C-alpha cells in the first residue's frame, strides 16, 4: 500500500494497466515513460499539416499536437519533456511541464527552431516524453470535462494565428521597431542640441555686443566739472593774495 505523502513513478506495464494513453503504440512505451507522436502540425498562419510533415524554418514557431489522448485519474500526474533528439537538432519547446490530474484529451506544445537550417518534422515522429507519478488523492482535485480533438485543434489554431508570431520574438518586426525608435531618439537629440546651441550662440553675441559698447562709449566723470571749479577758486585765491 502506498504510504502517505509518497509518490511512485509508474513503469510501462503500470501505465498500460492504468489505461492512461489512448490510441497508443507499443513501440512508444519505455521502461518508465511513453513517447507521444506528432498527429498534426499547425504553422503560424493556422494551416494544418497532418499527412506527411512540415519543414520548420530557422526561428519559426509551430504547434505540435499529439496523435494520442491522455486520460489521467485524480491520483496520477504526468510530466512532459521535449525529446532529446529534437533538442539536439535545435528545436526547443516553449510550454511543457505538468499535466494535471483529471486531464482528458490530446497534448500539444509550441516549438521553435533555433538552428541555422530547416528541420523537417514528420507526422508520427516522437516529440514529447511523458512520465507518470502516482500520488495520494489531492484535496483540490478538479474534474475537467473531456476536450474533444476538434475543439482542441481549433483552440491551438487560434493561438497560432493570434498569440504567436511567425518567428521567435518576431525578429524582423522587432528590429524595425528598434530602428525607428533609434531614429526618433536621434531626431529629438538633434533638435534639443540645436536649440541649446542657438541659445549659447545668442548669449555669446549679446555678451560681445555689450562688451564692445562698453569699450567704445565715452566715459562720463560726474566729478569732472567740480574739479575744474575747485582749481579756478584756488587760482583766484592766489591772485587775491598777491594784491
């Protein structure tokens, strides 16, 4: 019996016995995991590719939807990770992790091609590895209604068309926006520097004009007339003294 506050990683036979994978293939079971295969590929325009595959360009984002459905009881949680083979070829998943108890439906992930060359994703190719953990019954288990494949795919098409760009970070659009902002900033700087330079030149002109006026304008001595009168009085006194 499973002890309290414990968990157990399920083996291949236990995964089969619990019937956690619908429409599965025996060749995809591993010792303690199951590899999901690609059922559909959705590109950024919302186009579905389910016959052969799709060539993912460098920096391009696509959605991969599993061919299998996963059905989890309340006491089992799944963990999804991208296959190492895809990582080695430069493809990384953006939204993988925990699959909550009571999930019933397909699984998907958005992947980005970070390599320098195209990578052809084939239908049925393994892309996600699932491991299953059995645990105690959670107190907050929420029973989710089954997600039909048609509804699930329609939702992913909507995400691909409205939430995700054609390429990772929309490099072309981002670089264009950055370039425009740099030009606008430079224009603002040029206008600012021009205004400051004009003010400085104006002040210099005013200072030079005032200095020139001060140098060339005749100086007025308010005591000049008083000095002349004082000298005249002294001369008269001398003349009077001689008489």
